[in-house]
C-alpha cells in the first residue's frame, strides 16, 4: 500500500488535488459505478499489481447518469456505497473518489465526447447515447485523478475497445489495461445486474456462456461462416424455458468492431440477452 491510511474522498473534483498530491505514482485507476462484486475486486487486485509496491490504487464510485438511456435503469441501479467502501478498505485501496453528479457535471455543461465508428454495433446500436456518456465520464475521470494507468474488464468488450480508441485518437496520456471476465461457478459473467435475477433465471442465464462456447468450438472445428456460428449460439439461447429476448448476437472484427461475414481474423462474438427486464451481456474472442 502506497500510504499508511485508507482515504475515502467524497468531494468535488477541484478539492481532490490536495489528496492526490499525497499519492505516489504510478496511479492506477479502477473506474466503477459501485455495487462492487468479485469482478471489481479482481480489477482492484490487478491494479495493485500494476501499481507495484510504491504506486497507488484509486477506485472511483460514481453512478453516471449520462450513460443511461432509460430513466428506470438509473433509478434501479443498485447503490451500496457503505458496503463498497468497506470492500475497498479490505483491498487496501489508497483512495476512493465518490463524487456527486453536481460536482462532476456543471448545471450548464454543454460538451461531450462522441465516438462514431466502434459504437455503431452492439450496445451502441441498441442504447442511443450510452457511449457518449461513457466516453465523457471516463475522460473526465482520467483528467480528475491524473492516473497513468486505468483498468477495465473485458466483459464490457465494446466499452474497452471504445476507451482504447478514445485514448488513441485524443492522445490521452494513460495506459489502458483489460482484464478477463470473472464468472460465477456456472459460467455466468459477474454483473451487478445479476442480483435482480430470480434464482431460476440466474441458473438458466449460464446458457449464454455455453452458447458462446459452442460457437467457438464450431469455429475450432472449421466453421468460419459468421451466420452459421450465430445460428449455433442462437439455438442454444432460445432453448431457454425462461422469458427471454435476444437484444443482439453478433460476430465482429475484434479491433474495428465492424461486421464480418467470415472469421478469418481475430473476432469477437458478443451477446446481449434480456431475462425479463434484466439485460445481460457477454462475449467470447474467436480466431
């Protein structure tokens, strides 16, 4: 741990500089929206490794209103700040940044970051404005915390790709690291949304992972047609006895996130499936 005492900062960005001055570099940022689970803790553990014995780990906890396309999703997002702070304390986090929306966004704010290529598919296509909000808040967090490294989970594959593109295109002086998806024992990707599933839904939702693995296995056996691979995964998902709806199931180029007809290079298969009102995402790298 870089400093002797854990700090929780719940002030606006302009007051944060005093606390940051006490944190030795490298500073590694783990941006979160709270409701921390084992996936977030894995990110924090990796952040500590990246920071080394002399660096600092910063965790931001902020439910960003500008990335929600539905008001009810923002309202229903789990908020467990006290528990989250205790988990961070147990993980020897050096600083938690827990700002209010008012200290992040000025009442008359009029600028945002827009990505126009990687966000045309997947969540970007089905959640208008979502990635504008993601890019804007992530860039603000980079600037506010003055971190030199930031780490994100690969479960949000599109988000990671978009942030890497933003850093590249805007020459942001920060290193971006991705961490493999952390899963429950049945293969379901860990998510704060999982707490909103019934026990039956939670058990059944592991079929998303199985469907993606089935498609990857078919690829490894020689199937390269994206339509055939999607058909394999789709069939497995639709065998569910629960009330589900596939939001998207696509195979895209791993870097550009553009549609491809055949897997002849690195690709990603990504899925979003509604269980009732709960939307779950997952992905698998192919090729």
